């Protein structure tokens, strides 16, 4: 976990950037799943976590000149020890987290009124907390609208402080990467024809849980890899299929990993699968090599796009000169997303703040299909961590999009493209740190060399098959 001193320095830096203006930060409450005493898994607001280290529900913090900070908490109920073990006091929590003062959450309004009228605040995912912050500050707030997420000077200060990661943060991400590697390798080992996707998904998430971590997002485990954010695990792995697994661990301090691997269910690539896999891997490696200080991230994306476009031309799926095809967005028929995004406390780090956090001033999203989904267009700096995740997908809906095909018709051999229908998708994704010495792939331990991947597939067991067979027989 990160130290209280680090969080205190962050609060002081925030206060200095805002010239001592008072800042109110709200935390999330625990949301009920279906009735109040049965809550959903709790996740603290990332900005609140960044400045406080406090993972308790229904918390708030008031930061005033010089970084002086007061933590607000809901006191434990009189019978809390009965249900949750040894009780704690507000002062215990505040002292452990390095706060100057602590108060019951019920006193938040009074403390904020005393701090002055120039109070700055931000919306959070919890609607009740956002509504309370809006009443206190007199601001219109919306977590779903980056333009109304809160005070713009505060938002910009948060973006600038969070965007470059400190060594302590990177240590958390490296620890999560090690667990993610174990989970991916276990999933590869359990894959064989006849294994349900749900078993592979459960094993992946179970390895994370056994290490004291949680999924950083809903794990994608699917033989339908052309569905980019497939949240279903209701398929079965069959001979000839590719299994795509996009999953990563979140460390206890909140820092995420985000990794995708794709492998053949049988442990052997079919010739067409191997050709596509090699092309995606070549695109990824070329893009990773561009993760260097001063490089524009859009150029990283275009590097991957050109490598894939060249293969698509060689394969007879596209026609034309590579640079022209990429400029027109023809490659996006088969690579219809951006090459990656920022990574940190959020999997898509700082995305709640909109493109102001991810696009440099004067830059905007491309109007072209595919390239317009690029989530990042900054010049890279040492300490930025990004994902690099090119892919190749055969998506029937794209190959049937009349408007898109009319614009790009001369660039695509539609008959050749549709002959790939049913292929699915391949994505290869790693987490890459920009350093002064070049790119550092913090997820490099996870197999992606095609021969190494194939050698690992099917070498483990499906730990759920016998258990479920026994449960069914006992019914």
C-alpha cells in the first residue's frame, strides 16, 4: 500500500496549484445490489483514493491552504463490533491515513461553510455524494458529463498530478502485473476443446482473488473475439477456435493492469490464424518501440495501423498504398479501435475527465471510423503508462456497413474479406511504461510468442469440471 506521507504530499501539491483555495473531495458510498444490506462490491472514487488513501465508504475530505486536511467519516454503529469485529474510531482511521483532523460526516456542511465561498469540488460516481457536493458548493455537477464534472481548475490540477506515475504507484502496478501473469498462464493451461468459457473466466478471476486482488474490470473471456467488449461467458471452447482473454488485476491500492492474449483452443494455430497473429504481434512490437518521451501517441497508433495495413494488402484484403490506406482509415475495417489508452488508478485512466485529460490542446478526435475511437493523443512523458493493444477482427456488421463500404469500396476486396467470416478476433495487449531510456513492458512476463503460447495451452487442468460433474450427479 502507498504511504500516508505520499498522500499528504499530493494534497499539499494540489493546494499549491490552486493557491490555497479550499477543495472538497467526495468518496463513494456502497451501493445496494438488490436490498440495502446486500451491497455491490465497493470501489472508492479514484481521485479521492489518490489524495487520501481512504477506501472506506461514505468518506469526504476538505483540503485547505497549505494542504491542511480534514477527513470526514461515518462513525461506527454501536453494534458494529458484533457484525464486523473489533470496532475502530474516527481518530484511528485519520491517524493511520495521516490526516490533520477528523470529523463525523454529518459535520461536513459546517466545516465547508467555515472554509469560505471559493470551494472547489468534483462529481463522483455516487449520485448522492455528487448531489451533496453540489448543494455545498453551489455548482451544477454531473459525473457523466466531463464539462460539468466540477471546478475546471481543480479538474486540470488533478489530471496533471495523476497523469505521470510515481515510483510507488509503479510498484503497485508491477505487483498487479505479476498476479495478472499467473492468471493468464493458468487460463492458458486450462484451455482445451470442450472447456466452457465460464470455467476459464472463473479460474482467471480466482487466481486474482487468491492473491488478494480483484479484476480491474469485467474479464473478457470469449471465442467471439470480434465482439470487442464481450461480457458473456456462455460459450464453449471448440477445436479450431481462438480464445481471447482480456483481463487484469487491480492491486489493493487501486492500481490496474490491462492485458489481452489470444490463443488457439487446441494449442495449434491454423495457418490463417497464425498469419493474422503474427501480423498483430508485429504491429504491437512496432508500436511498443515508439513509446518514448516526446513521441505523439497518435503516431504510435499509426505505426501499428501501417504494419497491419501492409499485411492486409499482402493478404489481399485491402488494395492500395499503405500510407494512403491508413490516411483514409481503410485499415479500420479490420482494426476498428485505438491502439490503447492511459493506465493507472483507472483502467482507462482519467477518462471521467473526458478528452481534456487525454488529448493535447489543439488536438481532437479524428472524424474517421476506427481512428475516432483513439482514447489518447498526448506527447508521451517519462512516467506515463499506456496500453498497446492492436488487433485484427472480422466483424460482419462492419463488412455490411453500406456507408462505410461506399466510402472505402475501392480499397477493400469485399469477397476476400467476407471469406474470413467466422474467424473471430485477435488482440494482443501489454502495459508499457514510458521511460527516459525507452519503453518498459511491465507485463512482459505473460507469454505472447506464438510458440510459447501454444506450448502452454492445455498443460493445466480444468478445476471445475469434476466438481460440477459431481454436483450434477448428486441432484
